[in-house]
């Protein structure tokens, strides 16, 4: 490939370093530098100082002389110095030469502060009467402040934290804020009224974040205003001011405003196997590259642009995909009857919930419901002549090449579907099931297409569901609305750009008792930023119904449960100002955001741990090898699971 002399790099704003003894794993946040994640050669540099430690740090030069720096020479490197406080020696502090020692344990052994062979983990991180308190002081570039921190699993008492804060600030040349790394530590800091720098504050000031890494070649397209006049090609790398509710598949996404990793577009990008990154002010930084072909390489710590000039370097499109569907099954089936294998007739949503029901996971409730198989959608479309309309549209030149025409025609088509004649037999069966099996309670009509969860294509959030249905005719209308959502503009675009056959898509409907969530959200059974952090659970949550998370409406609360340290790590506070709850007249209404506590938390530590246990149990129910994307809600203290689907990314294909 010919490379024009334009190379842009930026380093991710990582979180301050904290190293743990190698015999006990690595107790790190997902974006902290640690021995298993440090850049190659980070410890190869000859130390600037021969000293093992110093009792105080009197200047920035003194700090730099013993600080270890990952990604040195970039604007976003993190200099960090480990420390040990000897509580039995009148709180003597050792600022460790972190260019010489990788772990606290290495320093303690080298200086004979602990004997060889002793089990130091409990005595350093757990015991309330421990001799040593160990941690790290770091320079946080995003906020331009020094912080000190403990490992997120450290059970240090309030008195230990208070004393350490005073000692560090008495022996350091600049003010050092406390950086809590777990909700427990945050609560202690709040009670002590310590000056602190939170993870939320650091995240809000970061300038780069990789939501999905990878390499792509495409035409750069900077979009200042995304509306129906904008034609988005499947060969483009988009630069957006903020993440929209939906996007058609593209080669890559660069967004200038942070968003939740669990929003629909970010989940879709995982399934599309494309680079998806946040870069502050990206729409301004790359203005001169607009419309040029580029190669984008997105890593966890940096990115790179190279201009592409040779046509042979542009990849060819793949073959058309025909999603599987069994159109012979006609029976309406209750969730308890369904298993994963039934997804070929009833859709993955209902089939997967049947598996969750069968697993009988303690403390988990799955709202009852029944599924309408693909057969009835196909019969409805054929009986009303809509199958011929589809063929006419995809053969029309204006429809194919003009997005505004395509959007208008699809809107008109959905309106026609809504007026189509509904089968009398199906109407009787649906109403009877709703009345008898579900007791006539308010229900959701939920979509599940055979074009979802295909290899390298998630399809999450492309189709419509209808909430809080309370009347017979509105239930029938709701089913037709779900059917018609096959022809949502975003869904059509997504299938087109993933080369999914438009004439082989079908829709099932899950009619399910509604949950008027006090709080809800989405969780995945992995750390989306670190594949090596096994069994972590990442949770996004809001007050009220969880659709505000998946629709990317404002920043939710985001937490990471790290099983290595048994810690709940607060990533971002919720920025929501209202919630969605059931309207007595049907559907959802906007209400005040009242579930957060005085510290702007949506979930308690106990609730996070319950959700994390549930997520891992659900993954186990599906064989334990497939990471799960799970939608949940809490109502009146009870946990409800309303969806579990494969979490698709390039390392987790179907």
C-alpha cells in the first residue's frame, strides 16, 4: 500500500497504575496499565535513579526520576509511582522507584520488609490491623491533577484511608486527590469528605476511547448533520459529532462525543466487526481528510490514519446472505415450551428466554409470554400482496439510489402494512392467549427477526416493539407494527450493507407481560475494553425503563464488576434527568428521575453484585462459551430478565 506522509496518532487516556502481586493475579481496572497490559519494553529502560525509594517527593523532577511511564512521549502518558506505608513504624512512607520494581512485593522483598515465602495478600489488602498499606500516586492527564489510589479490592478501613491521605499530602510537593476505585472506597471517601478525583471525572475528560478495535479501509465521510438527505455508503468510515440512535452498516465509526458501550449503535458496530472509536473534536481534527480513502487502525491505546491511493487495496463486497427461517411452524407457543433450537421458527428473543426459564436461576424472574412464529408474518404479507410491493421497490432505480425516496417509500409501506387485513384465526388465538395465559395484563409486543444475530451482524435495535398494550385492538395493531418494522429505514439499510437478502427476512412477535421498571438497563458478560479480564460484567443502568440505555438517550450509569478483586467499579454517573414509566392509558410516559440516591447512583453495590451473578448464570445456561447481551429491569425489588442474546464482536462471532 502506498502511504502518503500523513500519520495521526493519539494515545488513550488510561487510568492510574496499580500493580498487584503476580501470585494473586492482576487487580486492575480495565484501562489501567498493569504488567500484563504494559507496552512492550516499558520496564526495559535503565532507571534514572539508583535509589530504591525516597521518603518524600519534593518536586516534579523528583517524581519523574522514579516514575514509571507507559506510552512515554505521547500527550496522554501516565507517570505513576508506587508507595508503601509502614503503619508499625509511625506511618513511614516509601515512594518506590517504580522504574526498578514492577510490583510492591518486589520492593518489600528486596528491602527485607517482608520475609520470603510469607503469604502477603491478606496481610496487605484485607486485614484491618495490617502492617502495610500499598498504593500508587499518578499524574492524571485528563484532569491535570495528581491522584493516589488503592487496588479496587483493598478493604482498607476509613482510618487507614484518612491517615494515608494526610501522609501523602504532607510528603508530596503538590496536592494529591484520592481516587477511589470501587463503590466501597467511594462511599468511605464521601463519609470522610476527602478531596477526590473520580473515575467519572477522568472519563468525562478523556480524548480517546476505543469501543471496538480493528482495521478498516474506507472513504472518510464527515457528517455535520445526519438527516434524510445524507447518503451513507457501506464503504465509508464515518466521522460524527455525536452517536445517533441508528446507523446503517459502514466500514468504521469515529464519534466526537462519548457514549455508552452498550448503546445499540455500539453493539451493532461490534457485530459489524468495524473500528468504533471516540476522539474528542474528531469532526474538526480530520476536516482536511474528508472524502479521501484511508486505512484506519484503531487500538486500545492509539489510532492511525494512512491515505490509500491504490484501487486494488479496496476490499470487494461479500456474497449475499440468506438468513434461515422455518415457515412450516404455525403454533403459538408459550415461553416455557421454547428452547434455543426453536429460534429458527419463533426468533431468538423468545427461544432464548425459554432457555433462561428452564435454567431456573435463583432470584430471576422472566415475565410470561407467548411467541407468534414467522409463518404468520409470511402469510399476512402474501395475503395482502405486500410481497409483490417489496419486489417492486427493490427493482426501482430511485428507491435504490436516493435515500430520501427510499425513506419515504418505506414509511408509506409500513403505513400500508398497518392497514392490512389481519388473519381472523390468528386474531382469535392471540386474544385468547392474552386473556387466558397472560390474564389480560399489560403486555409488550416485541420484535424478533431471522435477520438478527447472524454471524458478524447483531441487528440489535433495528426493529420496533410496542410497550404497555392494554386493549385487544391495540394488541393486534401492535403486532402489525412489529411486523412492519422489518421495513424500518435503518433496518433496511443495515441489511443492505450487510448483504442480507431483503426477500428472505421474516418477523416473529413475542407477546410478553410488561414490567414497569423502577430501574433498568443492559449488561454484558465481559469487560468491553479488556478481553483478558475474564468473567467481568459491564452494566449500564437508568431510572425507569431500560430503553433509554439501548436507544443511547443520554449517558447512563456504568459500572464494571471485576471478579478478580470482587469490586464494583463506578465508570460513569448517570446524566439522565427523567425516566420512562408505564402510562395508565398505554405505552410509556416521561416522569421525573427519582430512583437515584443523593450521590447520583442508580444501582446499589448489592444490586450490582446480584446482576453480575445473574449474568454469569445466564451465560452458563447457554453453555458458558457465548458471551451474553442481557436486558434487565428491577420492579418492586424483584429482578426481571427480558432479553438475552449473543454479544457479537469480532472475538465472539456466532
